[in-house]
C-alpha cells in the first residue's frame, strides 16, 4: 500500500517534525509512506483568506492521483480507534 500525506507549507516546529519522523518509522513496515509539502499561499490581508483557502484546495486536488482514496484529517471529522482505522 502507498500512503501519501499532503501538507500545506513546511513544518517548522522541531517537536512536530520529530513526531512525524517517529510515526513514519512506525508505518514504514506496513506501507510505502511519502510526505509532500505543498507551497502555501501568502496571506497579506485576512479578508483574502477564503480565496487563499480555495487556491490551496486546488493545489491539493491537483497533487492527488486520480485512483487514490482521499482521506482528510479534520478536528470536526469522524474519529476512529486504531482498529477501526486499520479496517477502514
């Protein structure tokens, strides 16, 4: 199985980078993991935020292969246990 994680922008915080590396090591035996950092748009004015989000969404959809199963991580989304996620 191939898993590609798309991120907007670079992860700057060291502790987050370390956490990502840790979980990638855990997953490597089970899947081919790739992390792609897409260039984020600059926000110069907060009123432009909806347009910026739309541009970033377009970048994400262009980076997703046509045959892929798309999973978005969102704090308002459905929550899985580890076993439920494995079944998914």
